[in-house]
C-alpha cells in the first residue's frame, strides 16, 4: 500500500520540515498549511515526522508512526468495548475498522493520518469522566484536544462534543487534571510562539474571503457534512477510492474492461444499500436512546455529542468540509456499529454472522488492493521511497 503511493503537496509539507532539519539543523515549529487559515500552530507534526526519519531516513519510517497511531486508536476502542460489553466481538472491530478502506487510505503521510490516535483518546478520556471527576480522564482530554489542535482544525468536532457532554452533565471534569494537561500543551506551544514572534509572522492568517459561520449561511456545506457522518458508516467512500479507481495495471484488455464494469457497477449498489442502512441505524438509535445515563448508554450520548460536533464545526467552519475532515468520527462510528451490529445488519446478523463477516472482509480487502494499484493517490508503477529521494535529489543509497 505504501509503495504505490504518489507524492503530493501534503506529503511534501511534512517532508520539507524533515529536510530542513537534515540540511540546516533548523526545526520548524509550525504545522502544515490549513485551508484558508494559515499554518497550524505547534511542533507536533514536525516531531512525529522527523524523529522516526532520523532513526531510519525513509518516508516509510514516518508512515510507521501513522500506523502506530491507528493501532493505538484501535486498542482504545477494543478496551472500551470490553468494558461496556464483556461479549464484545473483537473480530468485528478488526474487520470494520482495521480493514476498512476509509481507514486504510488514511495511512499515508499527511496530517489526517494521525487523527485516529486522538479519536480513540477522546473517547477513552470521556469514558473515564462519565461517573467521577477523573484526574487522568481530564488530563488526557486536555492532551488530546491540545495536540490534535496542532494536527488538524477538525479538532473542533471533538471540542464541541466535549462541550455538549459537559453542559448536559454527562461527564464530570477534574479541573486539576485538566489544568495539568493544559500546562503541557502550553509548554509545547512555546517554541512555536517564540519563532512566530521572532519572524514577526501572524499566527493564523484567515483568507479574506472567509469568516466563521460562513457554511451555516450557505446551508449546503452543513448538509454535506451531516451526510458525510452517515457515509462513514457505509462503503460510499471518498471520491479518490470510489469513482477514481482504475484497472490500468491489468494487461489483458478484456479482463480490464470486464472487471472495471463489474466493480463500478457493484460499488454503487453496495454504497446505496450500506448508506441506507447507516441512516436507518443512526436514526433508530438516536431516536430511541435512553435518557438515563449509565455505562451502556454512555456510547449513545457520546455519538449524539459527536453528531452535534459535526453540525457545529461544519456551521462555524469558513471552508467546505471534505472526507478528511471526518476522519476523527470514523473510529467512533465503526465502534458504535460493532457494539450494536444487529441494529445495522437487521435480521441477517443473527442467522448469517460468520458468512457476513467473511463477505465484508473480502470486499474490504479487494477494495484496498484495487485502490492501491490504481487510484488518484496510488499507481502500480510507483515507488514511493524512490519518488521521495528523486524529489529532493538524494542519492539512491541514502
């Protein structure tokens, strides 16, 4: 999957920081450029990209850290799953989360790839805060929001989710823990602040044609964002691994044409059916959730808070949301389905559980293979590491 990646501007923004450290020894204390909002604050993205590449000078080293973030996010979900339901099915989580093309495609070297760590940590910290004023829950929440802010501005979704649960009194905050976490976050921002002041730069530079609340006025971007929430529970994937998959890697013309027609025909059937099931699943659970708050109903309230977070963030955002803005939601959405699979798969689940799991796994694996061989960001002819070295005119032996 990594080998066939094609280098693009988001990759280069991170790699440029690594090359600046390698050639001049100068650390860059700001993140990637955010759409129409200037550069992200803080050194987190530079650190998690540069440090592994100092140990092994290859983009694969940085990609390994992204995979580690995904793995940690997975174990957060698994841990909470067993806490909520001792009969929790880990195999379902492996298939629906780890093999999911939504997740696999976010394994490349760009900011949203790190977000799975914060998704899992956000859910875990709020889970700890559901019954008591947990020091560690509040501490990890501050760490989560503070460092996620340095990775991607979609952190606003998590912030609004927390605010919703706090003001509806579904969680209890330990202010000492929250303060301790904020101190660490503030300390991490000091180098960025000093560099910004030294270079006399504006911290954030919103474009002149943007303003907070723009999407709320336009309406359509908010509706699009809410639909994306449900798409994360379906196989109606983002355009780059949905409509832009090609089969140019197949040399036999008749086979390439036949497989292309078959895939691009079936994908719409699967997308439509799964999207309807996703709408139905969330509608039935949101409508019928229990107002009393306990360990089992916590996840219902959390998912409602996440939906409110998507609505609030999309309304306030000065830019139209796309699939990468919702990466933060994917782990929780998949986890919710894993906790209540009978609500998604209706009567089929009880009668044909093993066959259904096998079918989903096969579809996901084939989809990932097709996307890695030929799509917008992948080509069977590509060599990711070689492309990286050629771009920076590095000796192939380095």
